[in-house]
C-alpha cells in the first residue's frame, strides 16, 4: 500500500513538472483575452474576404457571359465582313470589265468617226471634181473609149465607185450609231457599277468599324476579368493566411486548455493519493453524477463546456467528431447543436461501458485505457 502510494506520488510529481513546463512555455505567448480578441478579428476579416470572393466570382461569371456574347457578335460581324469583301471584289471585277468594254467601244467609235469623215471627204472631192470637169457627153465618151468593151467598163467603174462610196458612208453611219449607243449604255453601266462598288466599300468599312469596336469592348472586358482574377487570387491567398493564423491560435488555446486540465487532474490525483484513496473515478464510473464517461476525460477534452467545432470538427461536451456523432445516432450535423441529454446518450453508446475509451485521446492522457 505504501509502495503503491510512493509510485503514484512520483508519477504525479513528474507529470506535474511536465505540465508546469508546458504551462511556462505557453505563458510566453499571450493567448488569453488578447488571443480571443485576435481570433474574433481574424474570423471577421475571413468573413469579409469570403464575401469579397463571392462578389468577385459573381462578377467574373457576368464578365465571362458578356465576353462570350461579344465573341458570338464578333464572329457574326466577321462573317458578314468576309461576305461583303467577296462581293466587293466581284463588283470591282465587274467594274473593271465594264470600263475595259467602254474603252474598246470608245476607241471603235473614234475609228468609225474618222472613217465616216474620210468617206465624206472622198465623196466631196468626187462631187467637186465632177462639177469642175463637167458632165461628159455621150460623144466624148464614145470618142475616148477604145471600143465598146472599154466604154462599158468605164461606165460600170464610175457607177460602182459611186455606189461603193455611198455604201461605205451608210455602213459607217450605222456602225457609228451602234457604237454611240453602246458607249452610252456602257457609260450608264459604268456609273451603276461604280455606285455599287462604292456602296459595297462603305458597307465593308462600316462592318470593319463595328468589328473593331466589338473587339475593343471585348479587350476591355478581358482586361477587367484579368484584374478581378488577380484580386480573387489575392483574396484567396489572404483567406488562407487568416485560416492558418486562426488554426494556430486555436491550437495554442487547445494546448493551453489541455495543459490546465492535465494540471488540475494531476492535482486531484495527488490529493487522492495523499488521502490514501484511489483515483477519483473508476474505469467505468460516472463522475459527480453529471457525465456518462469519467469526468477526467471530459475535463481534459472540453473542460466541461459545450464547445463549438474546432479545426478538426470535434465539438460539444465530449468533443465528438461529426462522423462519429452521426454513426451513433446523433441528430444534426454536430454534437454542439444538440442538447446535453442527447450528447450524454451518444457518448454513453460510444463509451460502451469502458470498451470505447480509445475513442478519446484524453483517456490515455489521464491513464484510462
């Protein structure tokens, strides 16, 4: 009995020294009320960053839709511009062909006019010559002719020459009339083709301006999108930093709380050992009639408080994980939101008369296995 007390006493002293060392180390870090205040500020800033991220994501979604819509409009305008460019090219080819035909008709008209002028000149010369020489009488023609055949040839030649000149003049007049009509028609066609070409060029220019404007708007939206993505990435990075700081503070608080609970437990064990009694609770007993597992485990886990979920998700009086809470019939998403009676009921099922003690890390820390 005396030996058992000494062994327990030595263990208690060693544990107390270890806890005191941990407490001294933690005392160097101000995590009491200042830590709570800092934690509240960090949580507030984290909420603001998350709200800002939601706004940025919503804005980015809207910008993406606008950019997609502009891309569709740009594609449509570009297809119309390409079609108008092809039409303009055809109009220019047609105009060039009309201008070439008009040039040929004008050249032909000039040649026919020159030919008509020459025919008129020859005819005029012949008329003048006939007038100046007078009309030869039949006796003169007979005397100058070398026989009847020569006489017939001279008469036929003169008649044919005059008829040919009249035919040339008539043909030239008709050809000139046709050339003049063709030139007038081609001139009108050239004016029409020029107007069509000008109109097509104007439409192409308008479509090019519209395309440039749409692309300019799209570029501005893409630039705004890039800026917002950078802002979103920066906000997400800041959220990660804040979350890391919150986790560090929570870990420090949890470590300090565990150290304080362990020190209190060691003090209780020392007092019990000094009084000759055993541990405060048995392996499967209930402490103070309040808990369904040993109070030393509860004090180590939560300090007897209904704690909200920590970084790992454990919550409530018994610090039960969400998956374990639901597995053993707990209602809601976590133990923290349930009544104490329901938490007791679920913890009793987990404890299972002591066989489930390994579900609590603090059970090993307080010497319950």
